[in-house]
């Protein structure tokens, strides 16, 4: 009986220890969640204060500048309501968004594939890198007249212009990401007789993914610039034309509406990219939230 009692007491002690460990883990999780929540609230408060200061400085500056040349945030907000209600803002924005979607998608796909190919095949690296560097060194705006001459003034020319702006960050960042993968990890993978596909799936692509995501962010910013530039140089449409038209008629408050819209669009898309990054590559995200 004593042996049975001893075994029973050991089982009870083991269950109690397991319960204590589970309680400690739950407590640690609650503390971590509370800290993340506090950090999020603190960052949100900082951003609110920063926005209030920015709008206040803008309002004060507008009061001391000729209204023909500058305007206040309140007037911009009123103009935005009117342009949204009349559909003027959307009519100027949607053609540019369509060009952004097509050009950015093509740049991400072909830029990533070319970057991977250059990093993987030595002959392509030696043969093509010099041309990538040559084209990237040329300001993209210098090629716009030539593109317009070849492709005309319609959507095709806009997509090509935006593609050129966004393509090179994708190629360069993807290439650098693959090259930065630790060679010792590749040696270990080969030692375990991993196939080339397994090396890419389990080592190379996860290691290069942070660089690819950074390339997408850079491509997005340059793509927005290319989008507006394409509107200015090509067909009379899009958000770039809306900016030029309102500026030429001295409607400064309405001119700021598409400008602010572009800024908000960039912030929103960047935030969405960060959410996607947390889903597909959580190891690249800092331990504390922004």
C-alpha cells in the first residue's frame, strides 16, 4: 500500500507542478498582452499629439501667408468634403489607382523574379548587373519623354513609367536579400542532402523575405511618385492632372486635397504591408508594436 500511496502522491505532485507551469504561462501571456496594449495606447497618444501640433503649425502658418499661395487645414477639409460629394476626387483618383495597381504588380513580380535569378545564376549576375546599375543610375524622369514617344499618351505609357520607378528597388533588394543569406546555413542544408528546391523554400526565401518586403515598401513610395509624374506627362487625367488643374486656377484649398490624399494613400498602403509582413514573416517584426 505504501508504494501505491507514494505513486499516487507523485502523480498529484506532477499534476500540481504542471498546473503551476500552466498558470505561470498564462500569467506571462496576460502581462505581455497588457504591455503591448499599453505600448499601443502610448504610441496612439503620441501620434495624436504630433498630429495636433502639425495641424496647429499649419493653421498658424496659413494665417500669415497670402491665401492665394497657401491655405489652412480647415479649408482643405471643407474642400475635401465638396470634392468627395461631387465625385471630383474619385474621378481623378481611380484612373491613377488603376495604373498604380498594374504597374506596381508588374514591378513586384518581375523585379522579384529577376533579383532571384541574378542572385542564383552567376552568369546572369555577371552579364546583367551592369545594365541594372546603368539603368538605375539614370533618373527615371529622363526616360519619360522617350516612353511617351514610343507608347503614346494613354494608360500603357503610364504603366511603363510607374513600372520603371518601382522595378529597380525590387530587383536590388531581392538580390541583396538572397546574397545576405548565411552561407553556413546553406552548407548545413546541403550536408543534410536538401534539394535545391528545399534550400530555396526553407533557407533562402525566408532569409531574403525581409529584404523583399523592404523592396516593396520602397517600390510603393517610388510608384506613387511615378503615378503622379505619369499623369503630368501623359493623358489629361488622373490625380496628377487634378493637382495641376486646381493649381493653375489658384484653387489652393482644392489643390491640397489630392496632395493630402496621396499622403494618406501611402500611409495606408504601408500599414497594410506591415500587417501582411507580420502574417507571412513574423520573425522580421520587432517584439513591440509600432
